[in-house]
């Protein structure tokens, strides 16, 4: 499956045609509680990741929150 993530085209052979956003998060090795996702211009609520389908060519913006401070 080919996806555009943060402006870069990426190929994911491990994602099947019925893949969900939660599958992508797992493939990317990201922690669910530290990520926000926009799919084709729409924010996808975390509660919907397990049912939100991905399609080849989807444009995703993924923001990964990083903790830190002084």
C-alpha cells in the first residue's frame, strides 16, 4: 500500500487492502497515546483508529508528541 505521510510517499508491503489506521501505527512502531493523525484533511479521533480504513494514496499527517522539559 502506498501512502503519503507528512508529505513523503511511502510504500507499506505489510499493510493489506483492508488495513486500518491502528495497523499503520503498529507498523510504524508508534505509541497510541502520543500520536495525532489527520487523514485526507480530516482529524481521525483515536477511538476510530481501529475502524478507520486506509486506501492506497491516502494523505496522512502524523504528529508524534515528545515529552520533555526543564
